C-alpha cells in the first residue's frame, strides 16, 4: 500500500509523544523510596567525609605556611634591631 509523505510525516513516532507508565504495589513503592533515601544518605555521608578530609588537608597546609612565616620573621627580627 502506498502512503503519502504527509501521512508518513504525521504518523511518525517522533511527533507523537509516548509515555511509559509503571504500575507498582505500595510495598514496592516504599522499597524504592527507602532505597533512594539510603542512596542519598550514603552520598551525603561520603561527601561529608571528602569535605572534612579536604578541610583538614587545607588546614595542615595553612599551619605549615604560618609556621614558615613565623620562623622567617624570627630570623629577620634580630637583623633589624642591629
């Protein structure tokens, strides 16, 4: 059977929206919600650990630099008094 270009264009699936509907039981929905919440909680905990590790690393770098500057100031202070 011959179909016109017009028919082909307007009957093509990319123009007609298709929606997929999933039907799940209440217990499956609760399980899904619980799993999603647990994944989010796990992500938050891991994110917090990384953030704290980065914070501690940065504090260590700042402390080292502070110590270096204090030592340089001590070394320069006697020379300025003379």
